[in-house]
């Protein structure tokens, strides 16, 4: 009976991940074209205690090739306790240009707290003062590619979307912890693209998201989700799909890949993933819930089968077969994803990561269910 249950879970898992991997290619790569820039953007960047990361972010903003008069940057200070604001002001004063045509319009404002979610409050505060029709969100620890806005503009002119999901990956990957995080993170990116491929989008990342300001106002922003600390991206995606799924697109282009860095310690990694997992119980997207349950069951099944094998109650060879089947189908999706991000070299850490991942993922889920979490020096309840 137990064997049959494990086999059924594995088959369902293979069908799910296989579908995402196969339909990954249905999301066609988008090519940047030399067209006249027409779209105006307001780039919103909440930050808290990011003094270390802000210089690199601001340098990448200065390197954006898009016409300066067509975008603004709104930096929202979420009660930083370090020198973040001073760092920004010092850099802006040093690099300030008197020529408006070559000067990026950068505004620093304070977050207006109204809910349990600092980031949602920060985005809402910024949108209230944003000048332009298109909102683009990213994080303070990110690096922006120079043709980021050019590609978004071309895509908007051609597709006329309301909501655009774009790629994110890790850079400066050196240690095994970095590589483990990268493979885990890119599995989510692959599932994101595959979800669009099967016409069931269910994931996105707020580090690289764009949407119309009118859409945000029409769906009343984050109303209905403000009691949940995280999820500024997923819950907005759900609203966009409900409003008009045909206007929600994935922008699969190397020129829009935003990069960030992996967490530096195991503790901060677990805190981050617990924060991500804590919002899943509040998903309204039934497909997202199904995917989450299937992935959890597959990983839990492997751990259970291993425990039973150690006690002699389950055939170890069968466990090995189940493990290899899971690794094989995961590899298919992950390989396609890493090839798109041009990071195939990190597959050398794949097998060892596969051994650790079931324990890591199940542990994160358990912690997210039974405990609160800390992030950026604050404690949050579920």
C-alpha cells in the first residue's frame, strides 16, 4: 500500500514537472529591437538597511540606456537603521548633473506604514507620488541590466500588456551554499516560465515586475492581502490574472534579467524561504496550491521512504529508483532554465543539491507552518 502511494505521488510529480519543462519552450524568447522609446516608467525600490548594496544599485541605474526624461526612480526608505539614506544622498550629490537630459530623476521618500506588510506599504506609498503610467518594481540589493527599460518598452509597444513578469537570477555565485540557492531559485524561475507555457501562471518575483498604474488602482492595490507580510508580487499576479489573464505576460529576454546575490548564511537563507513559504496558505490560485502540495508530497515521500528503508520496512532499491526519477525530471526543467540564464556550469552541484533539497524544503514548510519569522531585523507573524 505504501509502495503504491509513493509510486502514485511520483507519477503525478513527473507529469507536473514534465509539463512545465516541455511547455517551457512555448514561452518564446523576445528580441530587443531598435524602436523609438515611448513608454514612461516609474521605478519603485523599497529599501531597509541596504547601505552595503545601494552603491551598486545606483551605479546600475546610472547605466540604464533608456532616455532619462522617460523614467524616474522612487526610493522608499522603510525605517532604515543604517546609513542607507546618507549613502544615497552622497552618491546623488557626487554624480549630480545640471543637464536634465542626462540626469536621472531620483526621489527619496519615507514609507507610510498602514498595514502588517512594510513592502506593500512602501510600494503603495510610492505609487501615490509616481508620475508615470507604468510601474516597475525591483529590490535594493539588485543590479539592473542596461537595456532593461528599452526591452520593456519594446515589449509594451508590441504586446500591449497590463502586467509583465520578468526573470531574476543570482550573481557572484562562489560557495556551495550559493550554488545550492541558485539551483533552488532557478527551479522556481523555471516553474514560473513553465507556468506561463501551460497557460497557468502562478509565480513571479517582485524584484522584476512591471504593471500599469491604472491596473493597480483598478484592483485596489494590495487590499485583501495587507495582513500578510510578504507576497507583494504573487497576490498582485493573482489579481491581474482574475482581471484579464490575456494581458499578463512573461518577458523572456536576456536583456531583462535582473541579478541579486544569494543569502550569505544558512540562517538567513532559511528565514528568506520561510518568509516565501508563509504566504502560500493564502494563495487564491488553486493551481499554485496544487503545485505546492505535489512538490511537498514528493519530497516528504522520499524522506519517509528513506526512514522506512533504514528500519528495513521499505526496499532501498525502490527508494533509489524514485529518487533518480525525481532528479531526472527536475534536471530537464532546470537544464532549460540554466541554459536560458547562461548558468549551465552550476549544474556540477546538482546531484549533491538533490540529496539535500528534500530535507531542506520539508523543513522550511514545517517551520513556516508552526512558527513566525524574522526579516530585516523585524519579527513577523504568519
